[in-house]
C-alpha cells in the first residue's frame, strides 16, 4: 500500500494493526473451538458393545396362535393374533423397569405401579407414554426379526 | 534468625535442655531445610508457621474466636472435606482391585469382600463415607443458610458451594453403578431414566452418559472414568476455589457484635481441625466395622427387583416422579438448583449475618426450612414408606 492511499488511522478507523489483532484473535478462538468441538464429538459413541438392536427372535412356529411370549433377554413381548404378529416393548416408559403381562388384563410395572392395557396404552400412571411397538418382519431364513430402532403404529400386524 | 547465633558464639554447643520436637528441629539441618521457622513457640513463630507451610497457608495467621465456636459452624464444611479425603484414600486402594468390565466388576467386589486383606473394611468405609458426605454437605448448606453466611460478600462462594453439592451427588451416583449388582443396575436404570425426562437435552445426556442405549460395558466404563478421574478432579479444583474464596471474602462469617478478639491459628485452629479429622476417621472406622456395605446378586437386565429404587438421596425425586414425570424429573430439581443459585443475589441486604436463625431473617429461614424439610420428607417416604409396585407400606409392618 502506498503511503498516499492509506486512510488516516485514528480512533474508529480500522488500522492494519487493529485488523491483524482481530483476525488473530478470531483465528485462535476458531482453532480452540475446533479442538474443543472435536474433543466433545469424540465422547459421542460410534461403536456399541451392546446387543444388536435388530435381531431374530425365533421362527413363527415357535409362537403358537393366540399366544403372548416374553422374550426376556430382549425385553419384549411377541403377540401372535389371528390378524398377525406384533411386538410390544417390555420396558416401562416411566423409569425403565420390566413390565409383566397378565393375560387379558394388559401389562403391570412392578416398580412404580404403572399399568398398561392389552394394546400397550397407559391405563394408570405414573407412566406418561404407551409401551412402544417395535417393527417386526420376516427374514429370508424364515425367522421373525425385530428392529427396536423402529417403532410402528398400534395397527401394525405382520402376516406370516 | 536465632539459629545463626550459636555459630556466631563460636564452638559453644547448642543446649539440648528443651527436648521434644523443638530441639530435634534445631539440631537437624534436613528438618530445618523443610520447616524453616522451627517449632512454633513464640507468637512470631506461630504466625510464620502458618505462612511458610503450603498446607497451612490456606488458613489465616490469626482467627476470630467467634468462628472457632463449634456451635457456630458445627464443623460441617471441614467434615465434608475430610470425608472427601477419606474417600480419595480408600478409593485409590479400591482401584487397585476393581476392574471396570461387566464380566469382572462383580467378581472384583467378591474378591474385595472375601480375598483382599481388609477389603470388606475398605469397601464399607468408602460406602459409608460417601453416604455421609452427601448428608453432611447438605447439612453444611443448611448451616450456611440459617446463619446468613451466603449473603454479600459471600454470594459467589455460595454458588461454588451449590456446584460442590451437585458434584457430590454426581460422584455418589456414578459410584453407585460400579459394584454391578442388582442394586446398582436398577438404581442407575431408574436414575438415568429420570435424567431422560429432562426436555430436549435429557435423552441426549442419558445417551452420552451411558455411551449407548442401555446400561452395559460402555456405561460402566464411563461411570468409572467419571467417578475416579473427571469428577474428583473437578471436586478438588472447586474445593480449592471454595477455600480460597472463604479467605478472599473476609474469612468465615461472624456477627458484627461478635467478639473481635483474635487468636493465632497455630495452635488454636490447627488443633481443632486435627480433632475434627480424628473424629471423622474414627466415625468412618466405627461405621465400617459395624455395618457391611450391601452387595446383591449380579446385575441382570431381565429381572427387575420389586420395587426398584434409585440411591436414597434421589428417592425424593423418584417419589415426585411417581406423581408426575415432569414435576419430579424436571420442574422441581431445576427450580431448586436455580433458586439456590440466584438466592444470594436476590437478598441484597445482608442482615442477621453470623447468627443462627436471626430474627430479621425469619421469612427467608422459614421458607428455606420448609423446602428443606419437604425434601427430607419425600426422601424419607421414598426410602421407607414405599414397597412393591411403589405402593404405600409402613416400614414397621414389613
């Protein structure tokens, strides 16, 4: 920059020194934020050492017509009704305890007394939400496969 | 300095008439290089002793007699600190045996109970000291409130104290999972489910805390790292800030009309602190010898005990969550913490400072006492009066 073209430096006029100072500070701040963001991001898990969330639960023939089966290690119930199969979570939506099923009455949670109807809807609190229905399908090997990452509407039935 | 004089007098040997630590200090060049001021005898040495020691210089050189009265502070802050020290020491030894793996954690608890020399005693001491710390920190907060000690200029240190209370709860909660028994597993299931009720952030915080979707290996390792490294370091830093601010804010609070007489901190304060340390260690020892820490069967996600309860200090919240998730999980805890933080900034006229239950502060004290008692009441109900299916039971009929 030639001396003649420089704007007069004074209070309120951005001088070169001021520009460098602001740009430098902003650069350092951006770098620090980047490092912190990377550190924070690394706390979010990428690998799960936990059971798969999509898994086979057995062959359709393992579930007699009209039965309700608790798959305890997966914490869910498999219903086989005349209209088809569906799957209801056994984990209480209140505080995560396992609910028990009573034939024809629905579900009851042993921890805090929530009860759910046969369709999983809340009939008595403290639970605020119904027991979720998980997606259930048929694998090529002919096994029933539940995907707990996907919930489906209460009307869902699998014809198998 | 006095130790120069014998040399100046020539070959005359140092008289050894006094005996004890004083003469040992004078005689030994190594000891003298560590403790420069010698055994504090004169008033000047007593002042110098407090200033020249890294540990002691946290204290003032002289303290008002009014704050030394046990009936004023009840020593609760100091007891909390010493419990933290006991927990650090016992925790370090426990770490030599504990393996934070779902296949090994429960077995290392059994090792501690049956194979490690004094393992059961260590575990008991750690557990009871942790429970005691939650209670004593809470009582310390009540003491500070009822004596108006949180008022200007100590507002910020009160906020630091609220942070220390939350850290204490977090430390206790993260430690609760580590034994990997049914008690631990379901208490943390219930506890982290309460976390998830927090709107927007709750499910995410739970997910990050567990390192996944359910309590498994990732959760155990995260709780372990939080419990053994992250939270204790944060606690140590915040404790240092808390102590430093006590000094910077003008020492412990005292009433304007209280005696202005001061005594040297050595030995009046130092000995009293030593006495509190001895009492704390003795009490933890006694508890550890008398009562064994519980250990149930190994954690089993398929079997929910009935009832499943959070750690006792969260049973008040769990009781409230029973009435409504939003109320107990979100509204009440948020309101309580926010109220505690803004409290000293709302009450801008420091009146009745340094006096228990000062008449001019009756309204503030009454409101605080009501809230504290309500919290204690729901905790007692959740702990003793709730049985299977969270139904009402009378503890003496069980």
